[in-house]
């Protein structure tokens, strides 16, 4: 059994705040660093070498006055210097008794049948690093430390979760469960983080007179993956070596040539690569079926690093993709479109793809703060529907991301919509009937339970002219519900007080109508037939002058194919739409509609609540639009 005895010998209490009266320069220990910290005491939990490793990724000090970067912190022989904006302070000025934590010596004890390794401050007698690849017990007295054997270290690293203490220590570290094994073995950056984390654990100790470990080297050999008992499992196969400062191995040939599986079995996270372990390990790396039952229709097998496997896109529970349209108000987060409060608002893959294209100027892919020293810019340079996964149901978006690093290097990565945030949200299925019945809709698309190899082919679409004639005006009216009280859109007044003639020059009004309408139009599968080349690809909404009625403007709307040609017949192409509701409009017909249908509220919540109960009856939607005779 493993034992660990604690007798605290703290040098000082944490956190500390140190301030200089002369230059108003204050420092504070970064209390966000919790990984491996005993009793909330960072400086008394890590040696000098360990602190230097940590500081590469997260500054160990922070300041209220100025941001302290890792390079501002200098580790001297017996002190720590903070050099910021020509102001220099040493830790010993504020902590006179500061001393680096000394490495813990280890010695091997052979006590008959009980062999173990003991931590000590005086005696050490290890003759090889190979001992760290054996499963001995460790007994530590008068100090706190984690066990340094390679199996314990891998357990701590491989079991890391998103936003846990290890991830906070290095926000660029992507935990195993968020990466596929086949991508991990290609990702030199992530492998480097694993090497550094192993070295971090080892630098707590002094290994007798052995040459110091300068670098841990992980060499990817290959990966294994399969669907075993209806469960997707995958794991990297690696070799491990310890190197001195000259790059020479510190391990025996048998150890450094041993192949290992990073997988879980019998509470071990590092397994020898043999047939038995390959057949029985449990996966630590990403399985897309782990949160939702995709029935392995989403086992993304691109043999390359994906964008979300290059950058930790989920740290802090956020998405890097933001919608910055100031008129969108609360509708600026990806989550709103894939997991809204009302299911009517849930986008389909085609509607969100159209949204990305139509409002491209407002979409921003941000380099997160923790990565700005590595990358300079992210750009979406291509967008399309991917039908390789989810049973070919037009349910997945594939983005191509261009990454420009700080050094000017250009890289390209795929990014799938399922990975835009950490919640595994799929898009809505498509309506294939021209109505507003979202309570019991007839739908096409991906759904749980479809066999992996079965393509769910489109068998029915909505004729563009039928859609145009039967439902378009009601969908347009729903958009007015969304923005009629948006004071920013209508120059500090509601739509009912906005002069109709001003719509011509305030182009953002028509643009907003088009954007919101398009999101809803593409919730329907509209086309001439089931051939996707005949499907709707865009919409056109154009100002067509003022109506002869007060408070009313004229519009023309068209449904377009991928070549920007109209899908409508000539009669519908010529139709003009009247838009009511501006200042001075006659509301008689609206008031009659409210009275006749007992409409209790003029809000979207009224239409959408109770699973879109009121929405199903189109008469409950106020008619802000009508055909011009």
C-alpha cells in the first residue's frame, strides 16, 4: 500500500501581497494555480525547477497595477526577480525568509518481502531511473509530494478534465477526452505539454547522483482504434525516454524501447503494448458518442489535426466563434441557435450555414487570450455542409480555418459544427411541409437510432412556389415580432414611430429583416426536387419604394438557387409585398385580427410557449405583410 505522511513546514502563508511604497509596484501570488499545490501554498509546494516550468505557461505572480507576463519573472539562484516596466523587485524584500523548496531525496528500501521507496532529506541511493517504471510503494515523511513513478504521473495527466486545475495551469493543454488518439500523435505541441508535465512532476525530486533529467521525450509510434462491443475506443502507442542536457538517454535500452498504450485498465493509465492490453483497455481519448448516442454516425476519422484539437476552444466554457452584430442584442451566442429556449429558434445546419455566409462581416473567430503569444489570427475561409457523417442528412457544417501564427506561419484546419462548443449540440431537423406546425412537425434529418451505414436520403421537399405563396408572409411577420421594439435599429424609436420613407436610406433595416428571415426560411427543405443542386441557396429581400398607404413600404422577395437564379415562377417573381406597421399606419385590420382570434399577447413567447401551441395556427400571427394587388 502507498502511504503519505504530512508534517507541514511552511515558510510563509499564501496568498501574499507585496507592495513597494516607492514605486507603487505590488505583486501577488497567482492563486488560480492549484494543480499540485498543497495547503494553498504555491511557493512551498514546488521546487525552483518546477516553478520555472509552471511559469512558462502561467505567470506565478500577478499584479493589480500591471499585467505580469511569464518573461517578467526571473529565477535567480536564491531569489525571484520581477522586472516590469523598468521596476524591479525581489521576493526577499517582502518575504525575508524566502527559500526555494528543496528537491526531495529518494532511497530504495529492501526490507525482506517489502520493497519500497522512501522520501528523505538526507539519504539517497537510487542507481537508475528505471525504478520509476516499476510499481513500488512510496512512503513520504515530513513533506508533501506526489508519487513520481511514471504510472502515477500518467494517471494525473491522462485523467485531466476541461477547466480543471491542470488545464488552468496551462490553458493551451487539451485533455485526452477532447482529442482523438490519431490527432494526438500528430500534435507536437500537445505532446510537448505532456513531456513538460511529466518533467514538472519529476523535478520535485533529487535522484541520488544520477545525471539530472533535462527533458522527457515522448515518441509517438502509432494509434489503435476500433468499435468494440458497440463502444468506440482509441489510444496512442508511444515510447518514453528521459534525456540529459546533452540529449543522451538516462534509461536502459529495455525501458526506452518499450511501447506503451495510453489507456485505462485496472486503475492504470499507462499499459504495456501487447495483444491482451490492446483488446481490453478502455479509451481515455475522445469518443464522439460519449455525450449523445450518435450510434457511431459521428466517428470523425479525418487523419489530421482538427481546429479544436489544435487550440483549446472550450477553456472557460466559451466558444471562439462570436457574432458581433450590435443589433442582435441577446442573439449573439452560438448556443442560442443550437440550444434555444424555444425550439422554433433552433437552426438547421443549412440555416446556420446560410447565416455564416450572409452575415460574414459580423462573425469573428477570436484568438483566445491564453494563445495570443502563439497565434495572431484565425479566419474562416470556407464553409460547407459535410454529408460524410450523420447519415448524409445535411446536419453537419464543415469549416476550413486559416491560422496565422505570431511568426507568420500559415496553417489550415477543419472545424466541424459539432465542435464549435463543448456541448455536442446537433442542428434541428428540416420541415418538409409548408406550414407553421412546429408542435407536431413532419421532419427530415438526422435522429438517434439510425444505423451507422444507412444513408437517410431526402424523399420529399417543398416546392419553392408553394412555400412562397403559403407561408412566406407569416415568416416575415415573425421577424417583425423580433425587432419591432429594437430602438437601435429604428434610430431610438420603435418601428411604430419610425417614418416609412426613412427605410430606403437606413439599409440596416432591410438587412436585418433578410438575416432573420433567412434563418427561418432555411429551416424548411425547399427545392424543385430531391436533387440538392435544385435546392434554395439564398434569398433576396429588396426595398421597392413606398406604398400609397401611410406607414407602409414595398418589398420584393425572391428564392434563389446556388447560381443566384430565381426558383420562382414568373408570376411570383413579379409579386410585390406591402410592409405595414410604421408611423401613421392604419392598424384597423390588425385590431380586427386580434379581436377575431382572441390574441392575448403580441410577443414571440406567446407564440412559442407550450411547444409552439399558438404558432401552429397561423391566424395567431399578426399580419404585418400582405400582397400588393
